[in-house]
């Protein structure tokens, strides 16, 4: 995050909503750049650095989920807050599968949105990790550089994926419930479906398994997950 005002890219095809949100964000000491569709957002992201992306789902030309997927194919360090009119659980989970970090369902309070944005930036820069790396067989987790290597190859993880993996790996063989994982990875003030943890574990397994079978993350049926060092 920048040393001065955090820079936010606000992407929504509704000009009136963008103006309302921009006013609140600027009052909360954010620097705001607007984009009316996904294509404009891509160009803005290529042109300059942003600390946070606030992204609507339903947009012309390039929808929010497709844009999010394209962003995550090249970078994972940008926190993404999704604006969606779809309140159903499956739609929210789909957003997390595409790499979204948090969401707000329309209609929403601009104050709530600002509070979520501030909380996301705090979580992205205040990582409650000890500055010590974890080495287990062919796995290396470095919280200082925020990097992960599997069989000598770096695996690109989103901030939430990294945090979830580190939480489990720093306490090997300890069983964590989904609620415990969410409390540590998302914060005590975050309320959402525990299934979000399942989505992130699924994404982690897919990324590691694409290179070599990964058995460290084990599901404990009816409870949650644990990190097994002997796998």
C-alpha cells in the first residue's frame, strides 16, 4: 500500500453509483480512479499501480468475474472487492473461485463499503506472521517475501490463499475448524459462509497438484482441515 493515500480503482457501469461511492471513498482519504467497464479497468491497471480494486460483476464488454480471472492469471497481490447484486451463496462462492478477496451485495451502504475497503487494506499490510520461513520436504513458505515454492518452482497464490496455507502450516497436525481458519485469515469481524474456506483449499490443491501431487492439506471430515508434515 502507498505511503500516502491508498489508490483505488472503482469499476462499475453505473455512473451515478460510481460518483456516490467515489465521494465516500475520497472522504475516507482514498484516491479514486473510475472505470466504466472491464476494458477500461484493464487499461488503467496496465498504466498505473493501485492498492485496491472495487469491481462490479455485471458490466458490458467485459464482466467483473472474467476480468478478475484475467487479473489473477498474471498477479495475485491486488486485493479485489466485488460488488454484486446477486446475493445467493453459490454466486458469492464463484467469485472466490475466481480470486475475489471480499464482496459487498447491492444495495449496500457506502459507509459499509468504505469500512470493508479499509479492513481489506489493513489485512493486506498487517500480516500476523512470524518472520520465519517454513520448510517441509519439498515445500518452502517464506512469509517475508510472501512466496511459496513447491519442488523448487514458485507457486503463485492470492493473499488469502497464502495466509490460509501459512496458518495451517505453522501449526502442523493441529486440526482447525473452518470458523477458526476464517477468524485468523479473514478477521474476527468478517461474517460469511464457512464454505469459503473450502473454496480456497480447493484452489490451493489445484495449484500445487498441477505441478506435483500435494497431500499436505488434509480434510478432517465434519471438522475442518490440518497440515500434515509427513505427506
